[in-house]
């Protein structure tokens, strides 16, 4: 059985190590302070708008211990979703209760 040869065995004795004492890290130069108010003023004078996106409006967390543990995923229009949230907020009940009430109303119609 053959053994692997070490590719680094000749490196230590082949050449002397280079002198790296002259290499040193660069020192950081202090950046001038930025006057944010001046930048804002110039941006307003030039009618430049911010590139930062507007933060989306987050809905309030809806956490209710109701015993409901089944999920129904449906596709609907944004208007229908807004109406569902509006009805739940107006009544102060979870979305599942609004859905159940709607199903009961439809069942009574039949």
C-alpha cells in the first residue's frame, strides 16, 4: 500500500521566509461630521423624495382563546376581506365568529 506524499514538506527548507515587517494596517481617517439638517434642506429645495419605503400599516394582533383550531384558506376580493375585518371589529368578536354567524344566516335562508 502506498502512502500519500506531503506537498508541503519542501516549503520550510526551500526558501527563507519573506520579511513582512514593513506591512502594517492602515490607520482609519476620521470622517467629517455630516450635518443632517443641511442635507434635508438641500433635498427639499431640490424636490428630492426619500428612497425609504413607507412603513406598512400593521393590523392589530387578533389573539383569542376560543377553542377554534381549524383553518380555512379562501381566496376572495380585498373588499370582502375588509368587510370581514370591519364586521369583526364592530362586534368585537374573532373572525371565526363572524364566519360562523354568516354560515348560520345562509343556512337559515335555505
